[in-house]
C-alpha cells in the first residue's frame, strides 16, 4: 500500500530530523497546523473515548476515499493525531483497515517516546476511524 502524499512528506521530514528534540518541535508544528473543528463538531457523539485527553474525530467519505478531521485539548496529542491524519486521509476503507499504527510511528522515529497511555489513545482514534469507515 503506497502512502498518501501528506504521509510521505511527513515521513521524509521526520526522517531528516536530527534527533528527538527536533522531532518534538516538528510534532508540535504539525499539531499547530491541524485544521480546527467547529464547536458543533466538538460534541460527545464525535468524542473518542479511550484517550486521557479530549479528542474529537469526524470523517467523511469522498469519492471512495476517507477524509478525517480531528481536534484535541492537548498539544502533544494534536501533533500525534495530525500525523495519524496525514497517514490515513485519502485512503479507501480497505486501506484504512490495513494501517499499522505502531509501524507508522516507528517509521517517524516517534515510537520510543510514546507512553503507553498515548499509544492507547492513538489506537482508540484509529479504531474509531476504522469503525466509521465500516
């Protein structure tokens, strides 16, 4: 399965980073660029349960490809979610089911810095995406 363009660009950016400090700055920058959800989308129906931080997720199918938007009240989580969105936006439902979250964050050089609670939260976001995609 080939990577969406945004994922390939993110991967190159993180692979070019010189160490954890630079990757941490990049992570925050990715989170800051996350398109804001409107207040109506920040409702309980869109809240991802299983995250310590508040995370909201909405998804729409366009011409057979999924487009997700998300928000979080935590800056680090916003960055991680932004990288997850880069990986999944534009894929089909079948491709979405094949996304390997640990592998993606390992490729980005971020897996060792993910606490178990953050990993669990990101997995909850991905599982919610997969459920929305059916």
